[in-house]
């Protein structure tokens, strides 16, 4: 079972293959502010993937277009709502989310 490490803080979560990063984060019981309910329309779930990018789903056109409209996007940027786990571990950095992690 893959593990998600959340930075800052280093909290680790066990995740299921096929689950989105947003679903994993919401499953922690923390209150994550995300505006479009996972439809890649707002960009509020923008994250940086520091490790394990190759083990995540490939970026689709809708996610790429949304990221093009966000300030501060880099080569490690993804939308948590559109990024799904494979079988590998991943380390992410929360950016736009308001949370207690």
C-alpha cells in the first residue's frame, strides 16, 4: 500500500491505489479548503509533488489548463483533485490549502 508524506510537518498517510491526493487529504479528518469539489475548476488544491511523481497519474488536459492559470506554478505542480496514486509512495507540499496539518 503506498504512503503519502505531507510537508510541511512530515505527516504520513497510507493510501489506496487509484485514490486522488485530495481524497487522501480529506480522509484525514482535517478541514481542507477546496472550492470546486474536485472538478479542476479553481486551482485551490494546487500542490508540489517532491517525490514519487512517476508513480502518480499522468496530467490530463483539464489539469494542465487550470495550472496554466495559477500564479506560482512550477515543474512539480499538480492539482490534488486530479492526481491519483499508483503503487509508489509520494511526498507533497501543501500550498493553496488551508489546513491544520
